[in-house]
C-alpha cells in the first residue's frame, strides 16, 4: 500500500537548479510544466507517435517524483528540479510549440505503469546520441516512429511491459503526512499505511518486528516496531510517528520497493 495515491496535481513546484543549489522555485500548472519540458526536450517536427511516446514518459517521470515524494520526503520544498542531471529540462518562461501544446492538452493526465501496480513509472529517458541510458532514447523513438511503430510499441521497446492509465483524476497536491503524530491509541487509515510500510521495510531489515495484523490500530506491537525502526535508522526511539519518522519510512519504503527506479 503506497503512502500517496497516484493522481495528476493541478500544480507542480519546480526548483530552478540542482536540489542542493540555492535557486528560486516556481509553481506552474502541471499541464504547462509538461508543455515546457516537452518543448525543451524534443523536436516539434518529429512524428506524432514519437511525440506522444515522449510526452507519456515526461508525464510519468514527473508523477513518479510526486507520488514517491522524492524531494519533499527529504525536506525540500519542491517537487522536482530543472537540472537534467537529476530530472527533466524546464526553461522558466519559455514558449511552447503549438503541436506539442495540443498533444499535451490531451495527454497530460495519462501516465505509464507496470501491470499490477498503481505507481507511475519512473520513466527515464535521454537523447540517445550524446547521452545514452537505461530508458527511452528520444532520437531512437523518432526512428521507430518512422518505421511505423505506434506510441505503445515505442514505449514497450524501451520499458518492456507497460500500460497506459488514461484520464487520471486531477486534484490539489497534498503531503502524505497526516498532519499530527501517530502514537499508541491512534487508529485509522494513516496507521494502516504505517503498518504496511513497516512490514515491507522489515523484509529488508529483519530487526524490525513484522506486524501480524494490519488493522489500523496503533497498539503495543506497532509501537515496538516503530521504536525498532527508529533505532535502526538513527531517529529518536520514542515509538511515535512524527513527521521525521513518517518521511524516513516513506524514503525506505520507496527504496525497498524500487518505486523511484526504472
């Protein structure tokens, strides 16, 4: 059970540098962000099937950053950077190509995922000429389109068995942290999330006691498992899931389930 439900946010906050470099943040509508990145990353003269494949990859990568709270769980106040060493090209204030803008309007709330999973795929890509990577080749996608491949065939050529989720819901972006610390006596969906994350993390860190019942009730066993998690990862071992412990769990859960990997 992932800590954040996949949806398309109304807005996305972009840091205009590498994650640790001081720079302004800008918050823009998500569809405008995709238009900006697509207009910065690919060429409007490419075949439509290549453009669609690249737009799906751009949307999915950005949604994965949001879904996994990749930066916010590390204490940053943004969702993604514009540094291509980490993320996707974004040029603040640039204009968009008309045909790319039109395609994005119909595709910005569609994303890629693996069959049987809900999380958006961390769809890595590179230009395929000066830079190669374990993901989509941008120029390679255009070559495949010229050979008659449609966008799904292009995407599966690079990512393997993926499917497209169409018309994902759009809503305001929120943090997964419930807002108040969880402790013994607390109950509800947030406790279920903690219990699921602990059980999955414990597969890789067996010192953390596994919980036999995922029941949404923060009892003594959940408290003991939280306390051991805190001890293992250098947090104050008070058995309470405050913001620091919550996001430490999110980071470990993402790492052990490879939600932020190709």
